[in-house]
């Protein structure tokens, strides 16, 4: 989980969101909040803020990749992908599928206990200043053993 969070925080984060938004809009026109909801429910991305999504939508519109298709419920703008947007998506399909693959791995990692691991790591960081040298040594030994076991599992051992 930490890897994906860092991966999605890199400068490419907005580029990845742009691809995911175009991919969602290829399926059907949606309004901004619908896009945010889909990103969270379908891909498990913590709900991006309107401050992150709407500038991306504006940029996509400015570049001719999407257009306003009309207004939906409560006068919300419905965005729709353009032919140029479909071409762009096709040109970047390998990157899109890599992002989706990473997101799917992240979701499965969470189901395997990734959230618990993330919380335990946070607890370790917060506790380090107050740990004794004996506790730090025990923690170091446990981390070393844990990482050894994980590497063995990944390599097909037990």
C-alpha cells in the first residue's frame, strides 16, 4: 500500500488520473462528482478532492480530449470523451493498463492485510523515539525475519 501511495503521489499522479478519467468517460458521460465516486469505488483511490479533479477536467476540455455533453441532475455538467480523447487514450493504452494493473495489485494487497501492515508501520514510526535499545533490537530482528519470510514466499518457498 505504501508503494502505491508513493507511486500515485509522484508527479505522474495527475497524468494517471487523467488517463483513468478518460477511460471512465469512454464508458459513459459523467459529472465531476460521479467521476470522483467511480475512482473511489472502482479503483479504491481515496476520493480525490474537487480541487484535484476539476482542474484536470478543465485541462482535458482545453486540450479537446473531452467536452461538456450537457447538464445532468441538479444542473451538473456532464463530461464526455471526444474522438481526440479516444485517440489519446489509445495512444497511451499501455500506460493506462499499467496504472490499472498497479491499482488492482494495490486492492488485492489491501485484502491480504496491507491496511493492517500500513497501520503497524505508522505505529512503529510514532513509537521509535520512546523505545528502549532492547525494544529497537527486538523490532529490528522481527522486521528482518518478516522481510526474509516475505521474500521466500514471493520466490515460491515457504
